[in-house]
C-alpha cells in the first residue's frame, strides 16, 4: 500500500471518503467525515491566529476526546507538529519538558487550563495558552487549507521517560507516521470502514497515535472514551458496534468477567499489548472473540516496525507470552547487547532485540549522541532482551535497563529510587518489579534506614506526601532491610530482591 505523503492529506482523504458516515465520536460530539474535515480546517485557522506557524509545535495537556483529535489534525493542517503531555505528570517535570520542547502554543482542556497557565509562566519563552474549546473547530468560521509539507517534516514528538527521569523526545516525521497509518490490517486485522475501535488511552501514550492513524487510514470509526470505566467501555463496544478492542492485559483481566456475560456480536478482534500474555488470558479471549492478537510496539518503532502474534501462535503450547513475528516490511535481529555495532547472535540465544521498518522514529530531539547509539544503520536497538525460538516467534525476555512494566506503564527503577532517597529516614533504596497477576509487574521498594523504628506503612505515607512522582510510579510495597544485596563488584544486585518477602512489608 502506498505511503501517505502527509498526515494532513491522509486525514483529508479519510474525511472525504467517509462523507456522512460517522468518523470521530465521543460522548459530547459526533463528527461525520465531512464534519471532521471542516472542523480540522477551522482548527488550523484558529491555531494560526494564535501564533502557530509552519514548522512550529503545539503541546497538548488534554484527555482523550473528539475535540483533542480535531485540534491535532488542525495542528498538522496548519503545518505544525503536535506533542501530548501526560496530565498525570508532576508540574516540575512538565516545566522541564516544555522548556526542552519550546512549543509556540499550549492547548489545554477545561480540567487543565489553569494548570497550563501556571506551567507556561515558568517557561521562557512561554507558549501561548489556549483552551481546547477555542481550537477544536466548533461552530462556524474561516477554514484554512492544509499547508503543504515535505514527507520528512516533523509531525509528532512522543515523550518517553529516560533513565534519568527527563523525558526523551521521540521524533516522527509525516513519512514515519504515514507508514504507521498503513498498518491497520497487519496490526489490528482491520481493513474497511466497517471496522471501529474505542480509544480510552491518554493522548500522551504512543498507543494513541498507533491506534488513531491506522483506523483513519481505513476510514474506520474512532470512539474516544474520556475516562476508562469497565461498564462504559463495554457499553461503547455494543452501542457503537465496534469490531476491535485493544487493551493492556491488566485491563483485559479486569474486564473479562463482564465481557463473558455480554452479547457483542460485532466484536471480532481482541488485541493486547504492553505486557506478555498468559495462558489463561489467551484461552479466555479465544473463547470469546474470533481473532486474538498480541502486539509488541514502541514509541520509537511505530506500527510498521511492530511484532504481532495471532491467536494461532498464542494458542500453541507454551506460546501465550510470545511477542510474534515482524509485520510485513519489518525485520528483527537479536544482537549482542554489549557490542557497539550490530553483532548478530547465534540462533536461539538471548540478546538485544533490534527492529527496522518504515515507521522508525527519525531520532531523539536534542540528543544526537543517543540517536546515533540507538538508531544505527537504519535499525533501532530497543533495549529489550529476547530470542527467536525454533518455531519462528520472537520472545521478549526482559529489559537491559531496570524498567518496570506495571499495567502497561513503563517505570524506571532509578527514577523512583531517587524520589525515595529524598526521605530523611532512608539511607539506601532499591526498586524492583515483581510479577503480579493483575498489573503484570508491581513496583516494590527495598530500603535501609538512617534510624530504626520506622514502619513500612509510615514510609509509604511519607513518600506519597512528597508528591514528587505520579501515583502510578509509587511503590505498592516497602521492605525494610539492614543491608541491601550487592554483587561481586559492589554494585546493587536487584535480582536478589525480586520476590523477596523479608522486611517490614
């Protein structure tokens, strides 16, 4: 399939062919293709009037909604790039991100507008703060024809937290996101305007881009859910007659008991990502839905460099946790994680997973050194450890770094440790991920104290009171030790702490 020259052209084409069929929907707004196209052109005109020039960036501090989607495509039509900030992030880190991003406009919805003004005042030069209602294309008004742009022009910056806590700016061009848009069939088994999907994830997650663009390309219905709720999600699937449901395994486990009691004849694809599958999850999904898919995607890779397992793969004995095979046009290598060059390992050995495909990011904004190291020779070194089994499937075996995957959210151990060490009572800290049936991994902290007599419960309360990190990054348990384990070189040995039940937990 031919790659779209620009995302604005892709969007305009989708809107024209959708016509009077509904294309972008949420509880407050239902837009046909015709309506969505006109709203995005009005949005472009209003953003330009507020200072967005071709080549500029708009930052968004919003939840998922039809208004937000319209303003994103209005940004692209005006020749700008978009970046979604995480609404659950701390103010200090958002200010740091805005200072590095340097957007010309910061768009916020009603729940975030006062916060956005406060954040912008701490950045020099500060962006113009605009309410989402103003630039979502409501009502009548001038429309702006999409600004022509080159395929290699910046379209999107995805924020991915680094080991130091400073978010990396993962840059995508119109060409790389256009390649992601062409992957509805290989990734979602969705091929026509009859397909539709609910979008409950925050716009700051790469999954928002990986979902919205492929479904727009096939002119499928996008239904945004402002806040995830099990009953409301199932009601959306039924009322909107959606064919595809995509959730992380943690949410699938929460929703399956209710799903199994519902009659949803239009639902034919259940997809999970963010965590490996388990035999019970795969078995229950296969019993309920015709097609089941596990998808391994990343901000840096995009859908055209993705790895997908089908229900036929996942149902084989011992294969429920398999990542799958690269999508058509992509490729995977297992390389020596300690080598500076891409040195392939022998078949079956565990090494670093490297991927390539048309949707690979163009690199990290403001970090040419990291870009050169992580994107050598047209490949991306993922930092995931894995192997290719004799059955021809990729299996993920963990992380090279200390990233914890909890409920589909990637958390760096060092970042949480640094926050714990701000407590006067803590002398040393180690954070690990422990296998958890609900969350995939749960965050647990192991500490030594400056003085005895402080309980784990008191530590947890003191940590929460600091408000240094979003709630999702808080440890679910604290363990107290006299000393933390170290390896032969004297470095902290986290592996010895995983699964530990000692201490005052």
